C-alpha cells in the first residue's frame, strides 16, 4: 500500500456555512485534515494553532454559521486512492443508489464492507462515497449497518438533513424492516422479543452484545414469511436500534441467523458454507418515513442480493 504526503497551504481560513454549523470543532478538523491522527489534531487546538474568530476555543466547541476557522499548516499522510477504496466497492456504490435528492441519498449497501473505516479497516462505505463524489461538500452516515449486513443505508448530503433524519431515528419515526434466514423451524407466525441488550468487550477485544437486565431496552417484531426444512425466512422489524439487536434477539430463542459467525450456530453455518453460502443472511430491505422537507411518504426498498435469492430458490439445500 503506497503512502503519499502532502503539505497543506501555509494557513487556511474556512468560513462555516449550513453544511458545517452545529458540528463539533474536532469532528470538523478530522474531516478536513484526513490522515492526521486525532491526538495531533487535539494538540493543535490546545496549543492555539487552530482558532475560531481569531480566538482560542475548546475542542468540543460547536461551530456556528459565519464562524471563521483558522486551520494551520500540517503535513498529511494519505493512502493512494487505488489502495484506499477497492474498485469493487466503488462499482457497487455507483450502481447501488436507490434514492437521491439535494438533502440525502439511500444506497443498497453491499455485504462485507464496514460503513466506515476504523481499527483494522482501511476504508468503508462512507469513504467510498466521498471518493466517487469528490464534488460533494458534505456526506455523512445517518445510521449504521453491520459489516456483513446488506441493504438500505441513509447518507446525508446536508447537515440540516442529517439532524432531521437522526431525530427521526431517535423518535422511532423511521420504520425499518429486514429479511433474515433463521436456523431451524420457527413455529410462531409472529413474535415480539423485548429482551434488554448490553454491549460487552470480549477477551479477544471484539464487541459482543448480551441480554442483560442492566442493558438498554430493545424490541424486535419477528414475522414468519416461509418455512423450509431446516430454516425459516422471517421479516424482522426492530422498534429500537441497538447494536446487533436482530442477531442477538433471534439467537436468544434458539434460531440464530444463518451465517452469523458471532452469535450463530457453528455447525449449521458449516453446513451452509459447504454448500457454497458464505455470508450472513440479514438484509435491510425497506425504510419507511416521511420526507424531512416535503413530508411526502417515502417507501424505499433494496432488492435482495443475488446470492440470497439463489439460496432461497434452491429449497432443497435449506
């Protein structure tokens, strides 16, 4: 992987507009100075090299429209674009736009990619979108999907849209439905699971969610769609949006999602892998909400990936 270094101009003065207002200073600088470690950005602010309206401010300062931010010269290490975002991801994003207007877009996220880069992950969906849309001044995730989950993902193109859509999620004004294939035959036609969920860190450093009275309230409605010999296709509608919610709730009733390496059944997963199926069968199929500006009713659906369709069509293997 090649690394290139570039020097920013001597000093940059940035006037804050609607796209950046109400954003914390550290988040603004992180997006502006890509490749600079957070620790160094914090140090620049503490030393007074970053200033707002000619004065020192705290790293948690929330920017307002009209603020003038002084960004000091800093050497930025950048990965080359070719190695940073795989060509396969770029192509999938170009072809996966389900809806777009001036305020936001909805994409059909491919499985196998994190929504953003981080520890051990060089790049993700949001980095890929910023690469193929270099003219876009603002692109931010409204919510998240697990790396191995495919389907509808909301991306804000304006900070005002980001705030409104995130409020919708907090107030349960966006209805999400998923398709999932569960191990075994789920005899109930409908079942609401309300087990509270608590995030833990395992010995290996992985984030694991467990059912615990000390956790946060969580509610998922499971509706049976089709019974197979050794599995059940369900529609899952989470009322809350906890980490790994559908996966943990399904596993808690002895019907883990097929292909789930963290909460699933190793033996069942092995059977499906031997048949050529190698991903988790969880797909964010539909989003329903009112448009944040026009109040128009929105119903956006992401088609099932071909691999999932092929599996369902081959009933003898399920």
